[in-house]
C-alpha cells in the first residue's frame, strides 16, 4: 500500500507569535472575550472558549480539511498558516468590563502588525462588537489615506463600531449583508444609513434574486463594486454566526430564530470568495457559543469549516495592483 505525506489542514498550521508573521501569511488570532455585562453567564463562558474549541477540533479530528482540494483544484500547502494564539489581558487584576478598551487596543495593535507584513488575519472572536471595533481601528490607523469598508454578514453593528463611524465616517464604511429585520435595532440602522452605510436585507433583497443568481455571486459583486469604486479600499469581513438559520444548530446555541437565515454552505461560499479577493485584509468570525465540554458535537466544525474555505480562497489569490499600505511608527510620541 502506498504511503502518502500528511494532507490535512492541521499538519500545515504552524504555531508562533506576531514576530513570525511573513508576507502572505494567513494568521489565526484568538479573541476569547465577551462583554462583561453579557446576560447569560453560560453563554458568556462558551463564547470565550471558542478559540480553544477551534484548536481542539483540529487536533481531535486530524483528517479534517484536505490540503489539496480536488473539487476546486486548489492547494493550500503553499500558504504560510500561522496561529499566534490568543489576545491576552496584560493587567489581570482589571475586570473585563473596565478592560474592554485595553482589549480592543491590543487587538488593534495586532491587526496593524499583521497588515504591515501584508499578511491576512483570521480572527476567532467573542463579542462581535469588540472584535469589529478592534479590527476596524487597526485597519483605519494603517489606511490613513484609504477607505476601510467593513462588510458585516449579519444584522448587528454594535456601539463601538457606531462610535468609529461617528469619529471617522469619511474613511469607514459599514455594509450589512444579509441583515434580518427581526434582529435589527432601529436606531442602529438609521445611524448607519445616515453615515454612508448600506443595508442589504436577506429576505427582501437577497432571497428575491433570480434563482440562478445566488448569494455567492451577489457577495462577489459587492466586493468588486467596492474595489472598483476606490482601488485603495481595504475590506474587512465579519461573519456574525447569529445569521445562521435556527434549524442549522441545536437549540442550546444562540442563533436568530429566523428560519430564513443563512445556510452553512452559503457562509462557506462567502468565506471562499472573501479569501480569494485581493483587497480583503481579514475575516472575523464571532459570537458562536461553543463549549469545550461539547466538542463531540458537529457544531464545533462550523468555524474550522469557514477557516478552511477562507484558506482555499486565499491560496488562489492574485496580488492587487495597488501599492501596499504605508508603515506606521510604533514609537510613542
């Protein structure tokens, strides 16, 4: 019997720190934090365990994710995939509520350094609000002469990102893709639109498309439109897992009750397309309530699946024609 070299995803993931990031790297960053005021204590704990569940899944399921995908004729072994671990609280005596600014600042700094190396980040987050704000600010500070377009696959924006829009609305644009009216906050939507943002509704807009024009094509068109409008655009994508249809997950995981939510294969398509687009600088996946005590459940494969398809897309990426972002000074003033 012929023996083959390891061909699974976990066999090519390296572990290191921010100093090991190279040009073209795909960098895994864990952000195991949720808002301190989260209503459900058990849910809060599950959200912050998500990065650990992601890593444990890859170890426990070593056959997951073929490096050479024959369906798409793509080989991700050419990627430098680096897991730099989790963002940590440097002052453990400070409670999480008071440390939120510190946490987002640390994430911001990490994103800056990854982008300076012309690498791509994959952030496994807790709270969507903290993650989106931290990554958006990281890109915004680097792209001082550029537009940061944050595409949120979901319905929620969060107070921190709304504050970013108010402070910097000339360089930050937020697009809700696949928003669901039963989970949107009226004031957030109104504020978003008044600051140049867009909303593409899942039921009213995307589900009304002709059958042959699926969500993957619409998402591809959206990326191309934003890039064509401004070649210096930097695009961030966040998948809020609450967009999944309720039937996709067991009842003890927090998702929207809308039966018209996204199907899992649609999130795979979005991740694949995002990875292949040259101006997508990072992908965040947030708010999946997964406990390390439930790792035998198929639910824990959701984020690894999304990561795998993002890596597939990245392996087919061609460099953008625009120049790299300028470096920033890390010295204190």
